[in-house]
C-alpha cells in the first residue's frame, strides 16, 4: 500500500505541475508580477493538499508571527523537495538564488524569469557569490523581498551533522536584513533520492528572527545552534509519534546522542 500511494502521489504531483503550468499560463504571463504570484503559491498549496490526500502526509507550519515585515532572509534546513515548495506561500514576494541552467528549461524557465529570480553560474564560487550579493542588493532596493537560501547548500538527511556554508554569512553581512531560521524534519517523510512518501505530519517552524548587525561569528553561531536545537526537538517529536516514519541511520545516531534511540527500539 505504501508503494502504491507513493507512486500515485508522484504521478499526480508531476501531472498537476504540467497541467497547471499550461492552464495558468495566460493569466500568469499577462498579469503584473505581484498578482501572478497567485499561480505558484496556488500550485504549492494544491501540491501539499495532494500530498495529504494521497500519501497521507499533512504539513503543519508554525511560527508565522516570527516573519518580519519587508525584506529578510529565510534560511530553512534542506532535506527534501518538500522544503523547496512549502514555505514560499507564506512570503509576500519570495526570491530564490538558483542554477542558471534552470532558466534554460522551456516553459519552466519562463516561469522562473517572470519572477525575477537570481540565476547563478556556480563554476567559480567566489565570483558567483559576489555576483549574487550584487544582484540581490539591487533586487531588494527595487522591492522589499524575502530571499530564500539554504545554509547547507545541498540536501542532507535528517539528523546529519550540521554543515553550514559561509555564503549565508556574507549575504547576512552585506544585505543588512534579519534572518529567519526554519526547522523541520521533512526528510523523514519525503526522503531525498527516493520515491517513497511516508504518512504522518511534517512539523516545521519559522524560528525567531536573528537581527542584523551581529558579527559574522556570532551570527553563524546563533544560526547553527538555534536551528539545530529546534530540529532536534522536531526529530524527537517525530520519533515519538504513534506511527513514526522510518528513521535513517543519521537520525538514529542523532536520537542516540539525545538519549532517545533506546526508547524507539523498546
């Protein structure tokens, strides 16, 4: 049954994406950008609705009161495709930094360009970071927007040792805006590189904003400690659920460090 529901959701998810891109195209491309945002936000919410109805996985996202007004950086954990679509409906005018190659994809790339995302050539990291900072500064000066950036860069499994990159520190320092960490353990339910979708409730939380003006070291220390502590709490919560999802080795090791692994096995 798990395999069937997972396959059914994956099929419905991609069909929905294709159909909505076609059906919404006239409205999306003819509307002003701030109105056109309705389309991707509707797609995100409808995708999570399909996820709930077909795979049996609900999404509970809390802490909206911690989102500042105007421009800020949203810094979620990156474990799953889920965290790339679940948060931007809560933002007024989200802004992504993404691989330039994505803008070359027919139709999908046109949708990206409409929203003035920031494409980057990741060949030379230092050069790319300078270009990203410059482009982001210009975009935030043009409109108050919310930059979504994943501090660890690539997807990592739940419970894995923290591996935060220095890029977010440079953006925090250069842009002078608050940073809102986001904790979740979505990788337990929508694992990376797997087609299985496990039932349950993905609990995510927008944490209190880290104000601008801190030193680089203090900012990084707070970002890592506050995000990881909140993720630990959510991992323990998921492990104690009535029907917990399978725990990958990284999660089991972390639960053991937290003194929880024996409770799961008993």
